[in-house]
C-alpha cells in the first residue's frame, strides 16, 4: 500500500520507518525542509534506539523517502496523520494546528484512499474531519479511521514493531479490510471498534495512568510520615490480582511532558462542555502539581537557603534513551534552582548542549563525578548505568556535603541502606520512605 505519513517529528518518523520496514512503500511528508534534509541524511529529529539505522536502511532499499511536496498525497492509498499535537506550557493541546494540516490535504486525496489519524486529538475530531471533507469531496469516497498512538520516548520503534495491542477505530467494512492486515503486521491483538470509542480509549488510558501515578505518590507521601516504605507497599499491591504485576503503582516523580495532562484536559473539557461532572479527573492535575515540587521541598528542608549553594543534577532528558529536553522535569527543576541562586552543575550522557536560557548559568559536566565535584547535594532524576557507579566512599570524597535526593530510587541499591544525617555519612532521601 502506498503510504504518506504526514508529520515528521517523533511519532511520524517512527511510523514511517516502521511502515517501510514492514514492506510498505512509504513517503514521509513535512513542510520543514530542514527536518526533511536531516531525515534524508539519516538523522531523525529525536534520538530513538535503532531509528536512525532503520531510516538509512529503508531509504537504501527504496521503500522509504522524504519530501516537503504535498503533491505526493495524490498518489497515496493511505494518508497516515502522525503530527505530534503541540502542547503549550499549561498542557493545553493546540488542536487547530493538526486539523488545519489535515484540511490542507483534502483536495489532494484520491478516490478510495484512507485518512488514518494517530495524532493526539480529542474525541469527536474524526467526525468533524468527515463533515468538513464531505463539503469538499466532489463525490470522492474517502475513509477516515483512528489508530491511537501508544508510543513511549526511548522505546518507540520497539513498541511500534511489536505492539502489545493496537486499537483501530473505523466505520466502513472496506476500511477495515484495508487497515486490519496492516495492523496485524505489528501486533497479534488488534481491537477493532467504533471511531469515537477508539478516540476515547486513548484519553481513558492516559487519564487512568495519570490517576495511578498521582494516587501512588499521595500514598508515598503518607509512607514518608508513617514509617512505611512505598516500595514494600507497591509489592503488596502488585501481588493482588485486582491490581496486577504491571500496574502503575511505583512511587517516584510526577507525570510530566504534557502527554497525560493533555488527555486529562480533553476529558475535563468534554465534561464541562456536555454538563458532566468529572471531579476525579479535575483533581488529578492538582495532586500531581503538589508532588511536582517534592525535590524542591526536600532540598529546602535539608539545606535551607540555596543562594550560592552548589547543587548537582544528574539526568536531564525527558525520558531515558531519548535526547529531547522538551518539557523535562529536570530542566524545570534546574530553572527553579537557578532562580533560588544555587550554583548548578548537571550531567546527562545524551545531552551536549543546554537550553539557551540555562547555558550561561549552568555547568554541563562531562561525567557524573564532575557534576558532583564540590556539590552540597545531588539530585538523581532518572536511572542510568553510569549512576550505578556511585558509592558512599566516592561521594564522600568528591562532594562537599554528601546529600543525595533520589525521587525515582535510581541509586537505592547502592546508597539506600547508608545511614543518613550523621556527621560524615551519606544523607539519602527518596520518595515514599522516612
């Protein structure tokens, strides 16, 4: 099937690479010539394991190409909309950007082609697209369908290649006949349902995960003041079949990046628009925001005034195994530290440059040891193999005051049993433990 993937940022570049790898002739389309040129050179916009290699291989095999020319849509059997929906700093999705890009394709769609939407749009969006196209169709039959994305930064290509399950929302049997075999290239479990149900399933999943994270972190806060250990509570929860071994019940950092918050916003807005009360969904962002400041609160409790104090931050990217700093909780924390007057040093093996606003005032070290040199506290934001090299003896040697804040328990195995707060020892503080 001749496929055009619209949007060549994270979702689109992964989708195009995977489709080409599965044997479909695929064109990646994006209006930004710099993005397209980089992809032609085998440089995807974000780092993902094996993505660059796959793009290079599939281009060499003639199954994958990239262009800025929308005329390619005229020859497409499938227009796969994979624009990453922009989210502002308040987690509000800029839906109009994506819808406008789709509308611009309408006049180019050929008879019996399919528009497949994976972009993160609110429920009801495809129905609106169908109505808008009907006004300009000129009698052409075009199918619209939903394939909600379910990727994770740092694991995207692997998860696309072998998805646990794929949700496919559609209306017409002929669209199912064309799309279901493609879906089965990537997963044994394909759930076919109505368009609106597929759209809602994405919102419901993300809202559920966000609720689990907020709930778990509230329980962890109670563990900190009651003598309980959230990790032991987690073990008990997972052992109950009503919860299960894969449940989102591990205490740690708040959810960030806008993805989960966007879908909470979609559902809250839908409730407000239709007069349906959703108090639980509205409470989740409030709970998450309170936990968002865990590292700040504990640092102030332990050190007091941060003005002039040397603080190290280890782990900067939004997720491990990616290189994006966009909406990174660690970067937001560093902005706060700088505003408090702290002297900040940072390290992440995937980061070569800091954001423009931070570059003049934050030291980007070449190693975690370099970042910790002379620091009074270190905040470990994520688990990485390099950080497992930390030992109490080494930290006592290189740090001015060996205080470790580890919200994700990334270095608990090597530092978590060390007594804290005694003179000359490591003070180790983590979420969900006294």
